[in-house]
C-alpha cells in the first residue's frame, strides 16, 4: 500500500468511515515492509469500528478480545462479538460460530450458546518419548476438521526462510526448500485461537511467548535439512533478538495430514524419527535443564517422496515479545 493510499485511508477512518477504520486498523496490526506493527493503535481503530456495528471489525475485535491483545482477555466477550458479526451477515464470522458449535444453522445466539470453550482449549495428554532431550508426542491433538480448516485457509504460501548467521535477518537458503504461511493478527480467527490456547495449556507456557505460527507445506522432494531451532547465543547478530524475545525453548509441531509417503521429522543424533497421523503432535525442548542450547536436538524435515505434507509449526520463547506493542 502506497504512502498516499495509506494517508487517504487514515483520513477516511478519522472522518468516521467504518470500513476504512477496519482496513486501516488491520494494516496497523500487521505492519508492512516499511514499518513495524502498531498493535495498540490498530486495535483502537478496530474497536471504534466494532462499536459502530461494522461486521468485519466486530469479527476482528472478537479475535483481539479473546486473545487478550490490547484488551483484557475474555472468551465470552469474544464469542459475543463474533455472534453479532455473524448476525450482521459477515460470512467468516458465521463460519466460525458454526464450526465451534459443531452444527449448522442460522440461529447464531443458539449456536454461540452451544460452544464449550473448556472442551476446545483443555490440555491434551502427551507420551514421553525421551527425557534428555525432552521429546513428547500426542495423538489427536487436533481434530481432522481443525486440520483441514487450517490447510484450506493457508493460501498465501511463500518460500520458507531461515536466520542469516551473519546478519540475523531472514534469508532464503538452499537448506530449506519448503513453503510457509504465517498466521497473523489480521488472518487468525477464533477456531485457531482455541488451538493456540490448547498448545499453551499443554506446554504450560503462555501464548504471549509464542512466535507467529507457521503453516508449512512440503511438495515431493522439498525438505528442511538438519538444523537447530534454538538461537545461538554466541552469535552477535542474534543478540538483539534474544534480548527482545528470549530463546526458542520449545518447538511444537502438529501434523495436519498423513496422505503422503516419507516426510518424517528426524533427529539424527538421537536415532529417532516421527511421522504423525492427521492431528498428532510432536513437542521437543531445544535447551537443556540449565537453559543452554542442546545440540542433541539437531533435526530435519525429511522430504515427502509422494503426496504433499502439511504441518503446523510453533516456536515458543522464554519471554514475551516486547517489540510487538
């Protein structure tokens, strides 16, 4: 979006145009190549539009309220806002209410009342594969319907990147050939937030410590060669990131499909491979008991030999991101 277009959009928003408030607020939530996200300011525009019964803003405001971003967290208020958006005809809100109620219909008050948040977000039981380093698996962490929904919403795929060891910036590297899509504040929804909350409850770590969730896609032959998920604390180029957001202490993976061959997650130094069924999860610590990077966690995303592999990837830090506000 050009500077002139953005200035015009803000002028319309400040003049009371509800749709412009929503569009400008969403822009501020995610930022662009020229500026960082301005979350509190963006949330304020969204809240103003929602107060004026703008349907899309109500749905966006519902996500911000439910997640506790720039607002006091409340599932009840978030669901009430999403219900109102659905009643005003916003199709994505209608889809979310029906999905969470697990039934069809147009009585959105009744559907909203049928949603059991506790069941959606309760922690799932894990099996301990090994203690050092700590690796755990969980069967059916997500339902097939949740997995299919995430895949269907992951349309803006791009080549996955890695950290440049020299600068700390993102870069494309031959070691990683798969694609990814990020779940941002502007495209997440309540069903996704339920999964997020379930991951937080299962790991015991608050979702404020979560990086942006990645949805990964591997075509046959695409891979992520052996690598570490932790950030090397001896690398000067990573010091600013480590100070701002902390170390990546946990990796949480959910296998969104299983109709492919190959594609295992491999730990070559541990002689261990895992390939989950649809909805199964793998969680492993990237640091040892002292909090130091654990080189035994070297791992790879092996290439599918046939079919396409879809994966949810969540990195968890040991502190909240202070740069996002």
